[in-house]
């Protein structure tokens, strides 16, 4: 699809979001038509103004002159028509010429008759109401102009308000639809998009689209109607000169087409820069503790400055192209006016009706007609100039529409089953059957995360998944709630592929506690209630007790009704994790997934939580990712699965793995060694410091010494 067709298609796709406000929009179109009518009427009054001021003629005298002129044209047209009818054609070519001349005479007669009928109506109904005094007549004309202006401005105000209302409602509907679409996408797709890019599309891009929509419903309707009204009246005054003036329209179309392509391309790049600025801000604020601790403010300022400069350069391309639009429009418009006025001036000053034998008027024009012609052409130029000023905004809006509807067209990598299987009442088995998985990427290949994983977990088993960082532990358990779908193989529940179930039914049976604790800016109770929106207060309190949340509620000003702040900022890491665990417990799931669920909790709280879990996990299938196999955990673990580089290298009880699996022994004893080092460090800090000194001078910097100085000394 070409860029122009895609642009039209995207604006067409907005119609369903505009349609609920169609009545207001149609009324605004009607008001725009009235504005155009009043605009043309105001400009047409230039004729009587010139007549009264320059020629000193009353409206009655002016009208009588017009009537006399029309009667003369009718008489001449009739004579010409009689002459053509009496003429005998000698051959077919002569006959064709006679028919053309006869048709021309008939058109002239019809036009003159229509004008005469209008002038007679004015003579009968309007002229008696006008004063005979010239000054009073002029004052009345000015009063009419003022009255028409007030009516035009009132219609413009009402139109702008209605269009603004339609635009804001449409933007709201579109933003809600985009947000709804984002929430249907899978976790992997959202990560590929990036939070900053999604935020830019849902805020900046939709606002830019709304701005263009306001132009479509406002100026882009009103200004062309104003130009058309003036053009129609100019054709009525002298269609030949008006036609001569609009010869430059195709040239203007070609120029604006090229400018538009450049503007849209520049707008695309500018919006991408905005998304990158959002990314820098997001990273800075999310990692503010690291920025402060490592004096990283200067680095973040440099990154922000670089992206801001890039945005500035791309925005300046838009500014320069936009700045070129207005002069180009005005120049082409002035050429068009000159092309119409210069021949008209020749006809007035020379008293002619043709130039080089080309008829340009049915009768010699006077100064009043020429003035009206000039006023109407200027009236066409003003709306065109205003349209050129919104040209860049419209192209920017088209670029925003591309990005917004690109998001709307994004396909989820996790597809809902068209005919989902009924979810079983009882979970008997979870099976990973030759599962392979590689993360999707944009432009570069990524390594395989899981390769040929086969596991059989019976109902009621508590399985710990261990392994080094990057071994695929979290990815493996993320396949169960279908955050991802495997590239190869399948994950089955009771022998049925998870992809055959409804996503909602599947996730209703799963409780999940993530490694990165995620809380909402709400109360503790409401964050726990996320696990089961229909839970009672007593159930929330019971879940909080099981997860040891109630241990720190005494410190909270409002207990369970205490707001936790954005992402739980007012709580400690351990407190946040306990609330997340309570949320999973409240769900009462058949499958419980704990991804490093106690990593930010002290040893005492960890033991308490493990004791609660020991009672809670009975009859449930539990997947537990951990780096630390403690005695309290071993008390209710059924077995342990060891992953290494995406493969299952061992699977068994703690005792079996210590005996048979070197990878597990290394992981387990590494924990013991770390614990011993922590204990010893409290007794012999000085000795530990000496024992960890490098053997070679210059290998590590001394306290208070910069790394560069150490390297210099070592050299």
C-alpha cells in the first residue's frame, strides 16, 4: 500500500471511534457551511461599497444599471440566437460550428435571465427597505457587514467547541482501545516494544493524532468551504478570469505532495526520538538509587542531552519544511491573483471584452466588478494560506496515526484458542514435553534459552528448580501461565496442551510470585485483593496472616488500608514480597509458582513463610525457583530439578542430587561457603582484608585512590 493510501486508510480507521459523536460532528459541518456562506457574503459586499464610495451611486441606481445591463445582454443574446437559427449550414463542419454558437448564445441568454430575475427580486423586496441618502446607505452596508461578521464568529465559536468535544471524546476512546489492545498482548511482545515506546504511543502520538483530527473536523472543513464559496462567487462575476487564476492549482498540488512526504518522514523520526527520550527518563528514574550512589548524574545528563539534540535536529527539519510551506503557498496564491487581476485591469482600463481575440468578459468590466473580483480572489487566498499553516500538523498527525495503528495491528505471540477446551476440575499432571524456546528479537538472533526440556510433575508435588543465572529457570516456569509459548514441543496439563485452554481459565488456576515484586499504588488490602477480586475482608486478612504480612502492619499508620505508594515505594523489599505472596495465597491456586519469592526477606521471616507454605502447598502443584536450598525448604520439597544452559541435567531428591550431580553439589556448597564467609567476616574483618589483598601491586586500587592512578603506578 502506498504512503498516501495508507494515510487515508488510517484516518478511515478512526471513523469507528468518531461515530458515537457523529451528531455533534454533523452539526459542526453545518456550522462550517454557515461560516463559509457568511464569509462569501461579507466579501461580496465589496461591490456596493465601491459603488457608493467611489462612484457616489445609491443602491437603487446601481441595481438599475445592473438590470439595464442584463436586459441588454438578453436582447443581444436573442438577436444572436435568431441570427444563428436563420443561418443555413453548407456542410457538416459548418453545421457543427453553428450548433456550438447557438449553444453559446443560449447559455448567455440563460445566465442573463437568471441574473435579471435575481435583480428584479431585489428591486421589489430589498430596495424599498434601503434609505435614499448615500451616507445612510453606506452606514447600512457597514451595519450589514458587522452583523454578518458577528454571525460568522458565533458559528465559528460553536463549531470549534463542538469539534473540540468530538476530538477529546475520540482521543479518549482511541487511547482506551490502544490500552485494551496492549493488555491483550503477551509478555514477550510487550518487552520487545519497550515501556518507553508504548508510553510514547499512548500519550504523545495519540495527542498528535487528536490534533490532526481536530483539524480535519475544524479548519480542514471550514477553510475549504470558505474558499469554495468565494470561488463560486468569483465564477459568477467572471468565470473566464477565475479559471485563468486557478491554472496554478496543479503546480501547487505537486509542490505540496513533495513537501508532505518530507514532513511525514521527518515526523516519524521525531516521534521515534521522543520515545528514546522517554526511555532515558524512565531508566534514570527507575535506577535513581544507582545514579545517586555512583554519581551517575553527569552520564545520564549526557545521554539525555544527546537524545534531546537528536530530537532538536529532527524537529528543525519539520520546522524548516513547515516554514517553506507558507511562503510557497502565498507566492502561488499571489501569482494566481495577478493572473486574474491583470487581465481584468486591462479590460477595465481599455474598455475591452477580450485579449488577443480570446473573450474574457461578456461586456466591459467596471471598477466595482474588478474590485469585487480582487476581493473574492483574496478571499480564496486567505483560507488557502491558513490551510498551508496546518499542513505540517496534518502530516505529523498522519505519522502519529501510522505509529498508533501499527500498535493496534500488533499480533500477540501467545494466541488464544478459537475453540478452547474446558479446563479440568482437578489437576493431575503437568508435563514439559521436549520443550525448546528462544526469545523473539528485533534484528538480531538470540541464543536458545531452553533446549529439549522434558519433565513430568504429578499433582501435589513441590518442585524446586535450581541452576546458575541464565540457565532458563524463570523462562521454564513462565511457560506455565503462558507468558510465552514454546517454539518446539509442548507444555501439557492432564495430557492436554496448554494452548488448547482459555487463557483466562488457565491463569485463574495459577498463583504467581515474581522475583521483582510488583505492587500498585493502592492500599495493602487492595494489592492483596488482586489475587481474588471477590475476596472478603476476612479472606484477605487470613492470606496476610499466612504470608506474615500482619507482622509489620503495626508499623503502618492505617493497617491494611495503608497506601503503599508507586510500586510499593513506601515499603521495604521484604514487606513488598510478603504482600505479593499473600496475593498468590488469596488466589487459592491449583498451581503455585514462586520465582525467588523470599529473596528479599530476612532469615527469620523466610522460615516463617516456609512454615506457612508447608501447610498451604498441600494438595497443590508448586514450582519454586531458588538459589538457596535451606532446611526449612527441604522439609516440604518433593524433588529438585537442576538446569544448566537450558537443559535438565539432573532431577531427584536433595540427597540423590548431592550424591550424583556435580552441578547441584557446586551450587549447594557455594551457598554454604557464602554463609561461612558472612559469619567469619564479623569476627576477623582485618584478617579477611589482608587475605584478599592482591599479590601484585596495582591489581586493585587502594582506598581513596582512583583506578587510573593505580594503573599508572603499576606501569
